[in-house]
């Protein structure tokens, strides 16, 4: 096997850590369902079915990028970097609208099952969904024949990864001063029978996708431009009935709107901190010019 010099290679043969854990019999779907949802109807972490986890948001975390954002939603952590527009590579004809190149990657340690460095089908599907959601929000007509690169990396995947990355990408584009029609936010729900689960964890997502005992099961992700009241992208996985899909979309619409004040607060705080830095720099330059002028006048005397 050829050695990859770009990363630290592990041993050729290794033993999974699970062989040292106590032997647990394969759990049935009913056992997993009872473990995830208690008798009182609440989830394992104490949340209600239509209650979201807490957000932690920070912008400007990657110094080498034009704009970046880091978002935590519970244990789901993602970082997105945006770089300066560049000429579209291998483009033979003029393109009036700029393009977005989105790359979506899961870190090898992001989930219990180790990810390979090569891009798989799930990551390509996530990158396509990210591009579809961001295209209507960016003023691409201002970047003819140019391409904006958006790189997303999921550090830990504990459910709702695509929605977290879309929200982080909107923040990173705003941090990079890319003209946008509106700030984009996204949320995810899981559907299992008559239950609509807002912001599902990774365990709850697997239950919703494996819910073969229920005719109505799956996941729905919705991205929204709240000020324009438009939905640039919606993704549905599994077997979801029309009535359940309509109820899920109404819940997602409210959840995306609830995220807007958080995003606006982060961006306004970033602008205020930058203005304070500019004021300090101007004051230092004025003091420096005043010292130099006093020195010059003393030399003339």
C-alpha cells in the first residue's frame, strides 16, 4: 500500500476498540425507540419533541480566509470558510452570473464510524444541497465570470449537520462582505409516525430513517430567506405523507425565523467590534502624527 505523505498514517493493521467493550446484544428497533423517547414523551436529553438545542455561533475564526464562521448546535460542530472571488477555472465562454463552488467534508473523527479521506456519495450530495441553498441568496450578478469558494467541514456530526452548515455558510459569506439578498438559515425535523421531532440528534435521525415499522418516517430539511419569505431549498428523505410534510414545513418555517435574531446579533457585534478597531487605529495614527509634528518643530527651533 503506498504511503500518503500528506497525513499521519496509522498502522497497516489495528484492532477496533469495541472488542474491549462489554458484549451487548443487537438491539431491536423497539429497544432503540424506548431508549430515545421516554414514557413522558421527552427525549433522552430532556427536550420536548418540538424543542431545539442551543446554538453557539462565532465568526472570523479562520485567519487565512476572507470570511468564516463556526457554529455549534448541541454536539454538532461545523466550520465554514469563504475565500475571495477568482476567475472560473477552465471556462471558455463568458458567464454573466458568478458561480459558487461548495465543498462539504466530514472530518474522519466526526462520527462513531471513521470517515475515509476520499469524498463519498453522501458528501457530494451534501455539497450539492449546500450549493442549491446558497445560490439564491448571493448576488451572483455582481461577480460575472468569477467563482466564490465555500469550504465546509463538519467536526462532529450529532444530527442536523446540513442545516448547521447552511446557517454557518450564510454567516461566513456575510463575514466575507459578499453581497447577499438576505441572510439564510436552515433547520431539520425528523418524522416518525405521528411524531415530528425538531432538531433530531444522530441517534434520532437513524431511528427516523430506519422506522420500517411506521409507514410515515423520514427527515426534512428546509432553508429559508426570512426577510424575503422565500425557501431556496428543501430536502426530504424517507417515506413522508403529504399532511405530515405540510406540518413539518410549518414547524421548520417558524424554527428558521427564530434563528434570524441570533444571526443578526452576531453580525452586528462583528461590525461594531470592527468599527471600534478602526477608531483605535485612527486615534493611534493621529497621536503618532502629532508626536512627529512636535518633534519636527523642536528640531527647527
